[in-house]
C-alpha cells in the first residue's frame, strides 16, 4: 500500500484489536467477510466509501446506514472506523477489510489454542495445490462454480484440519479478489505469523532437515532477525545440495544448483 493507505491500514488494525475484546471472533470474521463482499460488489458504494476527498464522518455515517442493525455492534463500529480513514486507492479498503476478517478468524483460532495448527495446515494446503496442476486449475478457474470449489476444499480438508483452516481455504478459492490462489494463501500465512509475532522461513532442500538441523537454523535466523522464526520445509529434488532459505522477500540461496547456474551465466557472458 502507498501513501495515506499505509496509515489507514495501521489504524484499522488497531481498531480490530479493540473490537476483539469480549466478542465472538469467528462471528465477527464472518460479518467482516460479508461486509467486504457487499462493498466489493457495488462500484458506486466502493468509490463513495474509499473516496479520499470525502469527509471521514460522512463515510462513517453511510456505512452505519448500510450495515447498522444488520450486523453486530462490534462489526458495525469497526467498519465505520475503517471507512472513515483516508484511502489512497479503492482496492486498499477491500484488501484491509479482508485482512481484518482473516485476522479475526485467526484470533478465534488463537483463543482456542489452534493457531499453530491453522498456520501449518494452511501451508500444507498451499503446497498440495502448488504440486497438483489439475487441482490448481480447478480451484483457480472461473469456469468451476463456487459449489464445486467449496466441495473440493472440504473433501481435501474436512476432518483433517481445523475449522478455521477449512474456512480460510474456502475463502481463498471462492473470493480471490483478482489474485492468484497462491498469493492469497501467502497473505493469509503472513497474517498468521504476524498474529503469532513470529517470522516464517521457507526452507527448500533436496532431503528433509533433521530436528537438530532445524533447531540450529531456527536459532541462527532468530539471532539475525531478532524474533522467533518458524521453519516451513519444502523438498525439491532439483536442489543438488545445500538449502534455500526465504524469509519474507529476502532469499539466501546456498544450493549447489544456484552456484552452478551462476557459473554458467558467467561463462555464457
């Protein structure tokens, strides 16, 4: 996000923190998802609520007329606070409402002691989809109806994953908001690690790391980044040796294949 939207996003996240106290967090998440869908589906409404030149209180009043009495007081108040901010781009408002809904659902999982499981299950779901081109096409295609997509998600996850994971996976495939499925899931995972006040390292290697290696790597990354880092392992037989570590946008590639590719580039130059 750029310009005023960055400050608006921070204010919205702080407002969510206040809204979570003493409410049904899963219910709040569902209401925020529904509010976001309503705003996204109406171009005129979206423009009116995201217009940076419009008075914030006027936008808050419009949101209250639309949603007051139809959702919980917590959801209505939070939506009013969000739309009253100054958004530099229309899409930033929708992105933020979705992020708040996801965060509220993650907070529900956290309260139930399941947030670690949800993060791990979402990661595994993303890897399963990434490894299966046919499955990825079914879940990403506009030609697959919503009922069919939801059915595929439930078949893959129900009884094997937390209810929050199933709900987030359904949201990702049913309401991608113009993004690729892997990008949506990456954003949900980022929100999960933020909720847990941790970083996640995606570690790619030819063979699985043993417990001792994972522990040493996690400790080294914690020293570098100043906070706990959880390891998510991906096995890639194309990696000849060494490991590739990605933390956020930073990548450290120590594989033999990477070094060979560098040599080839030097020789071809």
